[in-house]
C-alpha cells in the first residue's frame, strides 16, 4: 500500500507541475486545468483509500464543501473573481491553523509524539504552519473586504505600524521558541493570536492600486502554510503541492513588483504603497472634453492603428464581448487592432486576459505592457475602458502620488485618446488622472458596454 500511495502521489505532483505550465499561457490554460483537476482527483482518492478510517465523515465533508464550491462557481461573476480568490485563500489559512491545532492536541494520532511528548521538529513545523496560516486567514479577509468595497481601497495608515509589525514578528519568533521548549498550549494559541493580528496590520495599510500583488502574495502564503502542515502530517504530496503554490505565488509576486516598481521585500513585511502625501489625491480643476460614440466611431473607422486598453471598467460592465465585436468591425474596415494589457489591470493577475479569452479575442492580438508600450506613439487611437490607474501619467511625473514609479501604459502618446468611464471620479487608488484633461483626450461617460454598443451602431450606420 505504501508503494501504491507513493506512486499515486508522484503522479499527482507531476500533474500539478504540468497544470502550472499549462496555466502560464491562455492557449494551454484549458489543458492545464484538466491536468490540475486530474491530479487533485488522484490525490483525494489515494488519501481516502490509504489513510481514511471514518469514511462517512469525510464523504459528508466532501459533499458539504463540494456543494458550496459548486454553487459559488456557478453563480460567481467574473468581476468578483479576485475577492473569491482572496476568500478561498483565507480558508486555506484557517485549515492550516486547525490542522496544526489538531496535531498539537493529538500527536500520537499523527505519529509525531509519544506519551504526550511531541518531537521538536514537529513543534517547529506546527508553529510555522499555524503562524503562516493565521496571517493568511486574516490578511485574506482584509483583502476580500477591500476588493468587495467593504473596506476603503485607500491606504489605512496606522501610527508606528512598521515598528508594531516588527515587534509582533519578534514576539512570534519568541513564542515559537518557547513552544518548542515547553509544549505550552497557552503559548501555542498565543502564536495564533499574534499572527491573526499581524495579518490584519500587514494588509490594512495597502492601497487599492497594489491589491493584485497582495492577492498573489497571499496565494504564496497559503501554499507555504500547506507545505508546513504537510511536514507535520508526513504527507509528501501536501509538501510538494504547498511548495509549488508557495514558490509560484512568490515568483508571480516578484514579477508583478517589478512591473509596478515596488520592492519585493516591502511586500513581505507589509504596509507598502501607503506612504504618500495628502496632495496626491486632490482633484484637478481643469475641464475635460466630452466626446460622443459617433465621434469615436468616425475617428476609429478612419484610423490606421487602434489600441484597446481594457481595465476594471470593462469587467464591471461585462463589455468584453461587445469590445471584440467593435474590434471585428474595425478590422473589417482595414484598421489594425491590438490590445494592451498591464500586469496589474483589474483586481488580480491575468484578470483582463481571462475576460478577453472568454470573448474569443485572438491571443496574437493581445500584448503585455513591455511589448506594446512603444506602439502608442504610432497609434491613431487609444480606446481605454476604465483602465484608470494603469494609464495615469502621474506615475511618471508626480512624486507625491501613491503610484509614482509604477510603469504605466503610454496611452497619452496616441494621436487621439477615448476614455470610457462611468464618471470623472478617481480610480481604485483614489487619485485623479491628468490624462482626462489632455488636449488629445475625449471622455465617453457612461456604462462601458452601452457606450461601446453605441460606437458599434455608429460604425454600422
């Protein structure tokens, strides 16, 4: 039976690696999902066959959890995926805490203790798993609240937060050492309590523009929490899977930090993106030029090159299908159409890519920031759909801005810019966009789907 479980877990691990490889590109993402689901099915069945005695409890748990997951998956909107991911991360963190607690109270059951004495190595693993899991749990809840709009997307800056976080981190390390020396139940729950507080304090100061990085980083935390508990449970697959999730999430976070000109270390310690001056969010008193769908249709039909920049506004309006329809009409008229995707467009990594793929936009028309930014200078039109912060020139000019230093799409270099927004309000980062008032910018105010539908109708008339 040991040989069977080892072989099955190895097969699952290989499928998980293939899944990550497949998910790295839209063209292979469906295959990657298939690999991942197959690997998980093998892992679950192997665990049930080899390690489970109380079948009815496990099946009941699978039925309840699977049923809830199925209902959520069938009803979730694309715009709510980021907060759904954050919510799921919180559950992974909570599970890590509960498993650590169960193994702490019943070490003999898990083969990590004898006559009430737990091995030091297992105490270290349980302490780390519980701490990382608790940080992931509360941090993910705060991220969910910010993404859902229940908590302000602006940085909530607490006094002396860096010193407080450092003190709490030092207290965590001290308690871990004491737990290893004393096996104190009280100190174990002290680790959990401090980690829960630290999770809140690490995420609450982070502004809305930086939330995609946080979603990715919390994904990494959940993986490391799972890996730590894998050592406690002596489950090789859980260790491998947790390490895969943890490392891939960390690598993605590092890539996104580079794209946003953020320090990777500042993400690890929390509270980045919040040290901005009060003047960064002041509104501009200039007057914007208001355009019409008819103006946009006429100019774009007579253009040579149009670059479409999707943002969260497209996701909210579910406008991706009509945007593809507009692009098809332009291509039929002989216009070259491409899409520019910023690494942090939307509320989570790959958000816009998923939406465009859902609308069957050809993959060869979609380009990342570093591949298309130079093309805006040769473009006749930049058609922006709610992509506020990632097109804000203040990131290049205003040192007091919370997004200063973040690479942005150079849309202002296009001959004409059409900016579709519901209103003249600020973006998720809570700052005004001077692009609205540029001489070559026309604001098309309204629902992105309705405005784009009107543009398409004007093209056909």
